[in-house]
């Protein structure tokens, strides 16, 4: 099945929404541990959250890149531009 870049970008957006849901669940778990903020479990949740945030940002950036690939832009196109 052939898809357009826009359709592929839309799929990436859906994936980002799934990751965001996972982030919200992990944050809720971490909030329940507020009195044990220095525990191993809290440390693991924070580590997982850092990874999920990175995955979410990357997925959103790829989605935006794909959805706007054929739109005119100024200068050089870069998928990840952290400015």
C-alpha cells in the first residue's frame, strides 16, 4: 500500500498521541510516589519519562516534517533543528 508523506505524517501524529498517553500514565504513577520521591521506583519512573519525552518530541518532529515536506520553505530543510 502506497501512502503519501502527509498520510505517513498523520500516522506519526497518532503514534505521538499514544506516547503522550504513556507519559501521562507514568506521570500519574510518579505523582502517587510523592512521599517516596527518592526511591528506586521513582528513579525508574523518571528515567522512563525522560525516554518517553525524547520519543514524543522526535515523533512529533518527524510528523511535522513529513506533513509539510512539499510546502515551500526558506533555507535548508533539517529534520531536527534544536535552536
